[in-house]
C-alpha cells in the first residue's frame, strides 16, 4: 500500500463538477485536505492507488484509480467514515484551504459587556 500525495493525470474525461470540458482527471486530494463528496464536507485521511490496472477494453482508461478514505466533518455525522473511488465520484471537489488569519487585532473582538450579554441571553 502506497500513499499517493501528488495529483496524477490519467487522461480520462473529468467526471467531477470541476471542469467537465477538459480531458484531465479530477485533482487528487491529499491527506489532511477538506473535500466535498456526496453533498457533505469530509476530511481526507488516506489516499491509495488501486492495485490493478484497467484492461484495454475499459473505455480507453489506462491509469489507476484512487481509493480515498474520508472522515465526516458534519456536526451530526462526526466520526462517520467513507471510502470512495475518487475518479468515479460525481461532483467531488477539493475545498480551498482558508488558512489562519494573517494578523489578529484586538479591535476584532467584541466588547466584554456585549459578550457577557450574549452569554446571559443564551443561558435563558
């Protein structure tokens, strides 16, 4: 089992919702990235190439496909796991990394009285 961490082009028509007008395979996610699959947001935990190459009769798709292991990030499905064949999933996409803020300013925080009022209102 090898972990694939760089995108690999298979020459197949894109099957995801990314750019269906090109002949490139969908971008391959890396462990730790967020992805949208089946209408939900998931964290990628593992990426593995499938073990067997396609036969010549398989619609001229010659590259290997990738098993992508996912873990749910949805609050009501926390910890749920899913494994998909990335190239065969319809409408999959990699969620752009938003990163951490460049700077943190004290002006961006609420006034302590406002925060206290919000906290008291939530307890009532």
